[in-house]
C-alpha cells in the first residue's frame, strides 16, 4: 500500500478557482487528475467518486465495521502528514485571514507564498 511518510513536502499547489466551488470541482479543473493517473492517491470524504482512495462512509442507520474503522484509521494516519503540509501555507497571514487585495492578483500571491514556503522548508 502506502509507505509511512516521515515528512510530507508539498508537490504542487493549483491556482484558485473562481466562485464558491467544492474541492472536487477544483481538482477536476486542475492538472492533477492527469498527473496522478498512474499513481495510487488518497483524499478525504469530499472526493468520493473521484477515483481517489477515500475513507469509507458510515452506512445510514448502521455502524462502521471493524474493517472499515481500521481502513479509515490507516488512511487518516497517512493523510495527516499531507494535512500538516497544507497547514504550513496557512502560517502565512494572507491565507489565514480573508484576502482583501485585487482578485486578479490572488493567483500571483498564492504562487509567491507557495514558492516561499517551499524555499523556507527546503523542499
């Protein structure tokens, strides 16, 4: 399956998607589906139906099986490193608060912060 990551550097960050859209919409509009087509990839429950490995949902009116709980725990353990890497971007105040600059410049700001994060962490 997946090796346990010691640290998880960010590989890439896509640009912003206009409007209030779901993460799966942004995923499908980005270059990521093609880039990760040959790799086994995982995501959170927001990506169910995308072909990515996601945790198993609780059946309506039932409890999860022991196997489902174990599988979800494994996925969550591996994804925790990715979530920490993503959280590094939110260390920057411009991402931690509401962006107030011109929307036309937001993609440039996001690219700059991402590059500075990569540089800072030595990724």
